[in-house]
C-alpha cells in the first residue's frame, strides 16, 4: 500500500467546483493507483466540514461527511484520531517551526501524524508542506 496523507486543501479542491485547484485535484485523484491508501487526521475533517458548511452550505457538508464515512468503511480512507501524544507532538512542531513560518496548528498536527506513520507524500495545495521533508502532490 502506498500511504498518502490528504490535506484540507485537497478535499476542498475536490468538492468545490469553484476552487482554483478543482481540475488539478480531480485529475490527481483519478490518477491515484488502486494501491494508494488515503490517510487523514480528524483535525483535517474538522476544518473540511467547517469550510464546506461556510462556503458550500449545510447539505454539502452532510454529503461530504457521508462520502468520507463510506470511504472509511471501504478501507479506502483511514482516519487517524489525534490523541494527547500526537497533539503534544504537533505543539512541539508548532513551537519549533513557527519562528519564521505561519503553519496552523492543524498543519503541525498533520506533520506529527505523517512523521509518526512514516508517510512521505501529501495530497495538498498548501505550500506549507513544501517547507518540510514531505513530497507535495500534485
């Protein structure tokens, strides 16, 4: 299995046809090998559901949650629940890197999750991942 972490920016680009990265996101999504294992932290889902609610409305927020739940049930998507250990590691990343960066706490927790699981690739349009050792796709 090829694990790839999926960031909020990728999910938003997929679901929002008005997003500037909508076409590249759909293209990349369609090119993912069947052996890819998508991973997301529950903090990403928090951001996603909130953004979809604000930008696309209540019904769309419910729809994306249902779709992601089905993906998790089919084992296409793994949701990593942030526990105190990961949260503390995320805060350490926040303190260490944000002297000259502006990474959100969710970005820092994502970093901690990826490091913990040995994930090297991230599906994201967020340039903050380029400031790390991770490979940002597309």
